[in-house]
C-alpha cells in the first residue's frame, strides 16, 4: 500500500511543480527562478511536515501519510534534476556567474527552508529528528 501513497503523492507533486513552473515563467528570465522557488517551498514543507508528524511530534501521522507527503509529494514537487540541468545549461552557455549563483542560492535557501520548517514545527516539541524511517530519506 505504501507504493500507492508514494505514487499518488508523486503525481500531485509533479503536477504542482508544473503549475508553479508555468506561473513563474514571466519572472524567470535568464535565471531559473521557478526551480528555485519550487525547491525552497518543497524544502520548507519537508522540514515542517517531517518534524510536525513524528510519532513524538505534535501531530503524529501514519507512515503512509508521511510517505505520501515526504517521499511522494515533496519528491515529485522538488526539482533537483531540473536544477542540475539548468545549472549545466548555464555553464555550457558560458554563464559561470549565474550557474554559481544558482548553486549557492538554491543550496543556501533550501537548507534554510528545511531548518525553518523544522523549527516552526518543533515549537514547543524538543525532538530533533525529522525522518523516522529509511524510506522517508528517499525524497531526493
């Protein structure tokens, strides 16, 4: 049954990624703004939801729900492969500065978003873990 939850979450996450990507085309220009926004939102969601729904968290959730959101939805929504492709295209086009900016900004904001989501969900919980199973780590 876990496979079905991951499949459904991935489908919804992929559709949401497409919608946000389309909406951000007018502001993207020569920089992959849509991918950056998607990755920051996805990073916040996985940090927040992962912490909030731990078995020792404020709102414990079933393994299936956690897999649906963390592996399926966030995995289908976030765009590391798109990020990699767009960065490579910037490098191939000779835009080394933009490529470096994309790597630094995306990495820094993604990590900050995970931390912000984690800390937002932790209040006032003292548990520090985000994932509980090895399967939840598979959200790349």
